[in-house]
């Protein structure tokens, strides 16, 4: 192959199945927990009130990655995506660029993968029902991942038409309503984080929620008091404690480092997961560059098999 493969959104989806994404993201969390993959802090470049830019670097698997990506929650009203940008993957032995990928597709795959991986890891093993709240780009990805893992899923969105559209496309059910969706054994929330979905005492014993939407300042999908009541897992303490749901609870002095377990530590066998069938669990995600690295490497592995992959000549 001469040139640098450019994976557009459809090329990323063709190269990496949701199932492969879960395995790749699991491996990334474990390697990060063991210190083999590293990740300098995500840099937020605020452009509020409209949104923000994020620069997300990572190093691992012989490669370095930078994701330059946006979150502009009001964009869909103008027919524009909330999340857009590029991922650059370079060889860490000589600095040469190896691949360029569509950031929205990489983000969706790894976000869906992390949400479902967390539900599978700390949710109850006998969980029966699953639901996704928020049927946007990343909610669709979470529903697609649940289905790929052989689990039925219901989807719900304040925008009914969007939920119906995603359900028809993926072949899943639209939840009977907000309460129905939020009552599932495994809930994934992927909303812009403008409304709290779980108030204090809402999570019932044994229930699990992967909270994916509130990944930046000012956003929340769960009340801080509820985080203080349930067992909390997160993707990365440094990142999650400064933003979104966990950030509010930490700022209010309701949750501290000792109360929170990183998912990678559980997957690496270094920390305990769910402690009882009755424990209510949440996974607070802000999204990690190591997850993006996992997907970019999985895509690059398959570059030779993807038809009509554009090649950049720099
Ligand atoms: N944790 C992560 O790794 C991660 C990754 C990507 C995106 N995000 C965040 O997830 C959120 C959603 O991203 P997206 O790209 O899917 O956005 P999107 O705009 O494509 O979709 C958001 C959806 O949520 C729906 N919604 C809004 N308020 C709701 C509510 N109260 N209840 C139910 N549905 C509601 C909207 O109608 C829309 O369909 C954003 O805040 C984004 O920053 C987090």
C-alpha cells in the first residue's frame, strides 16, 4: 500500500465491527491499567456556549494517536453533527503518519463499546433488559453494540422520530416511554446532559447505568446525591473527576477517589467489580484517547481488506 489510508466513517464501520470494538476497547483498558498504554490529559478548548474542541493524545501498541474532535450539542438543530473531527495515527518508532480516520465514527464505535463493556463487566450477570436513552450518533452506536453482543435493547429519545428511525434501522424496539427505558436492568444514557435522568434514589437495587453523555463541564445525567449513594466506576479518575457527572459530585464533596473504581482496574483483575446482586452500579464515562487508539489500530489491521480505501499522498 503506497500512501496513508483515509478511513471515512463508512470505512471505519466496515473495518471494525461492534464486537471487535468491544474486544479492542477491553484490551485498551487493561493495557492502560497496567501502565503499558499512556494518555496525556485531554485538552478542552472551550468555545461556549456553542460547544468545545478536544485534543486527545495517546501512546500504545507501537503507535501514537491524536484525536481532534468537537462537541457542539446545538448542531443537530442546524443539520450539523454534534461530534466531528479527525484521528491521526502515527508510528511511534519513527513518527511517520500511518492512518487518518473519521473521528465521529471512531468515537461512536468506542463509546458504544465502552458503554456495553462496562454494563457486561459490572452489571448483574443475570440482567435481562437493556435500554439506551438518547438515539443520536453515539446512542445508536450503543444500541448497535448491545445487539451485536446478542442482547435485545429498547431505545428512547425525547425526539420520538429519532428513536423510531434508529429502532427501524437496527431492528430493535422503541421503549414505551422514558420511565420504561430508565427502568431497564442495564441502562446506557447518551444525551447532551442538559437534563438529569436519574434523581436521588432512582436507581433500584441491582440496576446498572452506563452514563456516557455528560462528558464535559456543566453537563449531568445523574444527580450528585445519587452518585454518593450507589457504587461508582469510571473510565479514568483524573479525567472523569474534573468533568460531567462525577465532577459535580466531587466538587460538592460527596464522592472522593476512594469511592470510585476505574473500569480498567476491574478488567485487569486489580480491583473488585460488583460486590453483590443488590448493589446499584454506574459507569461514568468521559471518553478516553486509549479507546480511540484501540479502534484506530483495529481499523489499520484491516486496511488491506477494505475496498476503495482512499490513500493520501502527503
Ligand atoms: N463519554 C463518551 O465517551 C462520549 C462520546 C461521545 C459523545 N459523548 C457525549 O454524548 C452526548 C451525545 O452525543 P451524540 O453525538 O450522540 O449527540 P447527538 O446530538 O447525536 O444525540 C443526542 C440525542 O439525545 C437526545 N436527547 C436530548 N435530551 C434528551 C433527554 N433528556 N432524554 C433523552 N434523549 C435526549 C437528542 O434528541 C438526540 O437524539 C454529548 O453530550 C456528547 O458530548 C460522550
